[in-house]
């Protein structure tokens, strides 16, 4: 209860999964009960059904369900033979898992700056970074906007190297008619609970049209055992990276709702854009021609980032900075030797970015409240 003489402050979270889950609770309960009844707790029929459905959604032949998005990257790099002595070109403007996966297979990340419009890997800078040791280009569909896969694939084809999509934030994003996860040799997804398609815990997936790659990935995720047996025979050193049956069940229930949820995100983004266009020095997220942004995050840029975040916190609006520092400037990647100034677009973006609340169930008046508070900050 609000104390006498005070004004109630609207509380706006970055995300509210409780609203999403309430709407599909009966479907979730039935799916979970089925897993419990069948005791299909590791892989099992619910995971298989989700794999088939998600492969169809992405427009590929195969989806391999794994334990999380980081493991999806590690397994894919390993399955493609990436290891010590190799280089993988990627962006410094990403979550740590992207670079981490490269290092965990023994390869070296080669950071290339992003383009300013969408903060995705800049194709114009990639080719100059390719060496005899380059095995893979690993773009990130940051915030839900697809990287320029057409340009990156052309570069990769000229040099006979692979492209792996880090699509952890981009379930349903598209470039033209191609869906994220279908535009490279493989696509790596996280189904962390807060993603556009999220599990009830950690989960991940790998999409591909390459049957031999999918077969090896299914073996690697299960300790290197062959798919057709015999059990406890190991073709190679593998991993314990299997998807849980419960997560497969939850994701299977949620997947048919994903297109609707993504469209609601896009409507919210349009509403923000209408109300924030021309406000202060705000740089609003842009959508490339022919691209479909799914707005995992609605990220603006301003030189007054910290002041805006503090003001919004005071009026009940949550914000986030994803990410405050590009990977090449963190202690973990000091060994790369890319100092301050090496990747200026990423560095400047990390000084200015601020993500505003966005989730499919967000009401119009809540969007308007956030936008009004942002306008109020710049007006004063």
C-alpha cells in the first residue's frame, strides 16, 4: 500500500515471464505430466518432437537439442574440426559465451568490429582478418537482428571456410525468406528462459541441413556414443550435453506461440519508435532492408546513458546494459592483445547502449509510460 502523501510509481520490469506462463499453464502442465509419466527425463520423445518441430520452423533438416547455448557453440565448433592452431572470426560486441566457446575448443578468437547501424559483424572488415588459420566466421544476430549473412557467406565461400550463426538472441529473425539458423553451416541457439523462445531452465539447440554434421553432433552430445549402439561403446571423446525431456516438453508447447510473441515484440518496437523518434540524442534500433528484427532486446543509444538509466530507475522502469564492455577489453581476453581503440564502433556502442523493457505481454499503456518517462528525462 502506498503511504499517505506519496505518489505510486509504476513498476515496469525488463521482462515478465509470469504473464507468458500463465497464459499457457494448462498446456505446460500436461506436457510436464507426460514426461513424468513416461520417465523420459533425458532426451526422449518430447525432445525428439521438439527437434523435428524446430527444424521445420527454421527451414532446415535437422535440429539437435543440447544442454544450453554455450554448449551448442562448443559442440558445433568441435564437430567441424576447429581446434588448436585455428582462428575463428567473431564480434567483440556479444555475450561472453561466443568467445568462450572458441577458446574452449583450443582455437583463437579474432575480433572484428561491428557496423554501426545494427551492431552486427561488419562484412567490410571481415575479409582482411582472414588468414591461413581461419576456419570459421561466427557472426552474432545481436538483440534479435540478423547479421548480413549474404555478404558473410560470399566471403566465406571465396575462402572455403564455414559460417556458424550465433542465433542465441534471434529465434525467428529473418534475412529475406531465410530464418536464423538456416543461413550458415549451422545455427546455434540458446533457449535460456528469457529468450524469445525460452525453456524452464538451461537448454540449447543446433540447426543444420548437413546430415553428417547432425549425426556427429548427436553422438558428441551423448559422450561420443554411436546413435545406433552398442551402448557404452564410444567412437570418440564426447560430452554430457543432452537436452532434458522436461525442457523439450516446455519448448514444444511454446514453439507454436513464437510467431505471435515475435509479432507482439515488433509492434511494441514500432510503438516505441513512434514515440521516441527525434527525442534528445537517442539513436533507435534500425532494421535492415529485407531483415526481420525480433527484438529480443529494444536497445537505444545515447551519450546520457547512465543519467537516463538512473532517472528511469527512479520512476520504476527497469533497464539493462547489454553489454557494458566489448570482449576484447575484458580481462578474460587480454591475451588477444586488442587494446582500447582496436574496435571503435563496439567500444563506443558499449558506452551508449541501454535496453528498455520489452516482452510480448507488455500493454500499450505500459509502453507509453516508458516512452513518456524517457521523453521527460530529455525534456528536463
